[in-house]
C-alpha cells in the first residue's frame, strides 16, 4: 500500500513515515499543500495522511481539490480540533476519516489499513489464496498453516499480488506501490524480492512469472 504523508512539522512527518515503513507501507512525504497536489498528479496513492492546518495552501483546500478531481486516494485528515463542527466540515470537503492530534500510532495504522481496504477493489482484512494466508494487521504470513517469516518488502509485494486476486501485477506497478519515489526505476530489486519470496514460500511454487506482463499468484 502506498501512502502520502502531508505534514508541515518535519519531525512529526518523518516519525510517521518511518513508523509506516516499519509496517511495510511505501511512503512519500511532503510538507505543504502545493507539493501534495503535485505528487498526487504524478503518483497513485491508496491513502493520503493530510494535516489540516498546513501553511500556505490549507489542508481543507488540498482535500477539496483532491475530492473534486475524483481521485481514488482516500484521505485521512489530521487535526488539533476536537469539535464536532470542525470534523463535519472536513468530512464534507471530501475527507474519508479524521484523527485528532495527539494520536496513538497504532490507531493511525489501523485507520490507514481500513481506508486502504476501500480501494482497488475493496479487499478483505485477511488475504488468502493458494494456501497462503496474509494478515496485514498482525503482519503474519502462513503457507498451508506454516508460519513464513518475510522481510517488510517481501510482505508488501506478496500483499499486492494477493490483492490482485490471481491477476498479473507488473514489475513497474510493484515498484510504484511497494517502494517510494526515490527508488531507481532501472533497479532489479523487484526481481530480487520475488526470488526471496519464492524461496521462503517453498514448494510447490505459487508465484508465477507471466512473460512480458509481470507476476501473479496461481
């Protein structure tokens, strides 16, 4: 799952991003509204964590423009306001959910995962196919009941393949959704990660290469 964090407090933004990466999300960070709209115009995100009180272009305006563009990204708005009227106003602008600062990081992760299940198409909380069971919340993977320890990127790649429900996923799409925008587009990291994933999942192999297209779970 790919997340855009829009937060002008740089230390908070970096802390959120690092924590989300530990949860196997691909995360990009910007610190103002104009940069957020620019990223949204060139990248596809599942969820945007949007600080409401941004300097310059206010978070409300970022939310309004994003909703007006009918973008697929879900918006989780962060705010220091605790009033019902303020939260309702944000939801009317197009936000999908609200989280009041200060917040528990575990709740932030849970809300992002819940929003992510509403896109591309809606996915169940636990993904299962071909004897594989992946629980994003618990960060657990099992193959025919056997625990499979995966790295963060292996876990994220497997999650994307399972979300495709048997359809092929291109290497370019995996690169975009699992790694952030700083990754070298000519890297072989997807192929290396797939190799490691196949080894850990064991036999019989379930990660199939679709020549000229990408990878899928049989």
